[in-house]
């Protein structure tokens, strides 16, 4: 995910919940971090998250395993 300050206009992002493509409009969508998790929310999913509804996130972070 790119830094928010370097986002280009009309870039298409994939929603972390419904996996649909959307164009980032700052007050209506979210592209960034929600706590430590990098997220991208389209308009309908962003509204649901702000209402504190239960949603499953597709967390794409990788877990580093230590080899003993």
C-alpha cells in the first residue's frame, strides 16, 4: 500500500472487506491504517465500520517466523 500523501487521483483501490475496486474520495472512503492494520475501505464498507458492525478483514500482513 502506498503512503496517503503520495496517492494519485483516480487510482483504483481494492476494498479490504468486499474486494471491489473503488476510487478514493477522502471524506467517504478510507485508504490507510486502522490501528496497526493497513486497510482500504469503499464507501459502503466504511460506513459499516464507522457504525461498529462486525466485519471480517482480509489482513494481508505476513507473519515472520523464527527458525530455531
